[in-house]
C-alpha cells in the first residue's frame, strides 16, 4: 500500500494530474477539495447557525466515488464546480469543525487501498507519514490562464481578470487561515509547473514513485 499526496494552491492542476497518475499506477484517487466544496455548498444552503455546526456536520453523509460526489445521496458533482462554491469552500474550510469532520473521511479512504490524494494539507496534516509528498504550484497568472481555458472549453463564459483576482484572493485565504494553512509539507518535493506541460509533471512524479519502490 502506498500513499501519495499532492498539495498546492488553486488552479495548479493538481486534480487532473493526480487523476491521471492514479490511472497509470492503478491506485485510487481522492480529490479532497471536492469534499470541502460539498460541505460548503450544503452548509450554505441549509443556513446552519454557527452554534449548530457540529450537529449539522454529524448529519451530513458525504460519499465520493468514481461516478461523482454525493451529499446525503444527492448528486452534487456538477454543482460544486461553480465560482460561488469556490468561495463557499474556501470560507467553510477555515472552520476547525469542518476540517475535523473531514479528517476521518479522508483517512478512511487510505485504509482501503493505495491512494493518491490532492488538496492543501495532505502531506502536512492528513497523511504526515505519506510515502511520497509533492507540492505543485505555478504563478497566479498561469493558473488563471488554465482556469480560463478550462471554462472556455466547457463552453462557459469567462473573464481572465476576474479569474486572476479570485485566484489571488483564494491564495490569500488558504495561505493565511489559522488552521491547516496551505504550506509546503516537510519532505515534499516542490514542483513549479508554470513552464511544464501536464504530461511532464505526470512523468516526473511517476518516475519519482517508480524509482523508489
Ligand atoms: O482544490 P479546490 O479548489 O477544489 O478546493 C476548494 C477549497 O477547499 C479551497 O479553497 C481550499 C479548501 N481545501 C482545503 O482547505 N483543504 C484541502 N485539503 C482541500 C481543499
């Protein structure tokens, strides 16, 4: 069993990279941002008051698998990818109750089978003993450009300047929150992919993993 973690800021390409590595190595893939997105969405929708947060979280059942993300059996796979949910996830992920509730869900996934997980605090907090830790980043401008291209390819409208601003504000929030801020985990291999193709990053990570096992 192996655990591989990829941490890094929004839009660095962690998800697509990790998904392809999972296929190549034939291991499971866990997108932890999707968990924070699902929780943010449901808490905002149900307008939970802060004093009832703990109880509300106990009643939320999140299930993430190959076909999508489900909250209490509702399919939220598409709904969690909107710019509004970008903000909600970032906001709710700063709360310790939310982070604690998700900690066990994430660790459970690694008990079942080998896993590549991506997020913000996987190498530092969730899986500090991971076999391989990577930190994937790129300049805010190249991350914004990729997000812009993705939205256009999906046939959506997009504004580069707005995306860049949103990325910078999420970075600010993710880097400076008190609990589990985004940081480079101890022993993580740092990759700046501003000038690398997706395939180059995938090959680099797979070479590292295969070279050591
Ligand atoms: O990777 P993403 O954009 O889907 O993540 C959505 C939000 O969730 C992001 O603003 C920060 C938060 N997050 C987190 O705090 N810890 C993680 N391990 C993953 C995501």
